[in-house]
C-alpha cells in the first residue's frame, strides 16, 4: 500500500486510553479546514467494546455530540471497536473536543432510549445495548474528567 494511513503510523502499544487525539487535518482546495479526532474509549489490543454497546453509543453520540460541538461531519466507530473517529469542519483543540465529549457522555448515561432504534432508520437495529453503552460511557467519563477538568 502506497498511501499512508495515519492510524497505522501510531504505535497502539504505547498509548493509554481513554483519550482524545487530533489525528489529522486537511485543507480543501477552497481553503476550508477539516479536522479528524481519535476518541479512544478502550485500550487497544486489550479491550474492545462489544458491537451492541458501540452501536448504541454511535446512535446516542450522533445527536448529543452535535449539541456540544459545532460543524460535525461524522462520528464513526472504529473497526477495532476501541473508539470513534470524529470529523468536523474547522479547527478545534483536543481540550475543546474532550469537554464536548464529557458533556455528551453525561447525556448518554442519563438516556432512557436509543434514537433510531427501528428497521426503517437503522440497518442493524437489533444489535444495540443501551446498558452496555452507558457502562462504557461511565468508564470513559471518569477518566476524561480527571484528565481534562483538572483545576
């Protein structure tokens, strides 16, 4: 493969999850900036979220994170199931994204239902776990608060 894939250049054995990492930025031909963030929830090669939990988090964060962070293009789960990629238009710091994620995870924990949990709006609506999503949200929230809300 001749193309350099940024996530393949990171040493996954040396990172400490959870974390928020700015992992890419491009400038479009018209001068717009698009920024990509790694929202890592679990330790790579140690723990992966089950599909039901990560799928529920994807649905919940799709709306809640957009309430916290402007100009989000997409929030997608990683194939390795250790976190999500966030793509947004414009610049943002890791701290800004982390604070938005903290507020989002609080909303996830208080959620009573998963949005779009039906066959019309989701291609695999039966594979979701609100309980599992909330449990991962609690773990990540505690760590991120310690890291980003230091006073």
